[in-house]
């Protein structure tokens, strides 16, 4: 069991379709002791059965990252129940609806600030607050997407936030490395999650990724979860500051793979669904 004796907290599980849930499952399977957080009372009710399934033993804590007092309270709860921790997962992102459609130049400043605070600064704030209770050899993991590197239709403001998040990973990795704490991100391919529901034409994004990735399919939360477990465990003890792609290889492609029919007419090679 690769994470036996490890203790950590997962922030950002919304339901059983969440990438964070896939990571939590993999960590628990490998022996980790977990705590999870919820945004508000509605999510507390939804996550209570998941916390029980993951063996959290009452370690279900409130944490709205827009409230510094709740981040401080999270540290106090973790210190009380665990003493110290070995890892945390930051699977938190948000952009107002007006930042996910239309012209990029029309994005309101208020929407920009909200997206950066929730999606990016929260990682920095959590790292600062939890650093004193993290063990040497600890690991921090966040979630990104290829839209932070290349233009993705309708991703707009979230793409800029993910670009800032990935750069923050590198700067945090250097800053925390002197304490033996590693910081990495997973850039997962598109998956049907609650967060993805707010992105326009998301079903087309799924089809496009399946058509154009070398593996000719989309990835699952279980696959992302296994990669997350690797980055949180001692298996990746010399890995930090990395953006680890789990996207079927989509990120390596420069142009679509094309096949030709008997008449010489090109078409995209695809064995995905839909």
C-alpha cells in the first residue's frame, strides 16, 4: 500500500463524478487516512455519505476558500484531529458565467478578480496556512487543464486562471522545496463533472478530445485518481513543479490524425463515443 501511514485532506469533492473523488478513492485504496471539506450546508449533506465511504471518521470540515477564517479553522481542525498532515489536494476553481462565454475583451473586472481569487490565490493561501502542519516529504496537488496553455473555445477566463495556477505551482515548488514539500498539478483531459457543466459546448469538447488524442478516447476519474495518488505518494519523491498530463496524449498533438477512404477523401480517425 503506497500511502500507508499518510494523512491528508482533499478539497473540492462535489460528488462521485468529481476528479477529486477519484483521487480520494485511489489514496484511500493505498492506505491513506483522509479528511475532506465542503463548501456550504448543501454540500455537507451531499458529502456526508462520501466521507463515510472514505473512512473519514467525522473529518468532514467546512472550507469556503473565499473566507480566510475558514482556511484558518481548517488548519486548526486538521491539527486537532491529525496533528500533522502529509498532503493536500486543491481541486477548486470558479469563474462567473460572464467569464465563460462571449468576447474575452468583454469580461468584467469583477469576474476576473473572483476567478483569480478562488481558482489561484486559494492554492497559495492554503499552502501558507497548512505549511506549518505539513511533514517534510509532504505533497501538494492541484488540478489544471490544457486551456491554460492553448486557446479552448468558451474556456475564456478559466484558461487565464489555469495559466496563473500552473505558474503558481512552479513558484510554490521552489518556495516550499526548502521544507521538503513538493507541489505539482495534473492537467486532466475533459471529464463530465459538475464544474464542466458550466462550459459551453462541453459535449463537443469531449468528442474532439476523443477524436484527436493518440489513445482515441477520453480519460476517467479513476485514471486521473491513480496519477494523483502517484504524485501525492513517495513514488514521486523527486518530482516537483510539474504539470502532469492525463489526457490520452491530447497535449502532444500538432494536428488531427487523418485517414483516407477508398476515394482519397480525408476524414478524422476516431473510435471514440458519440
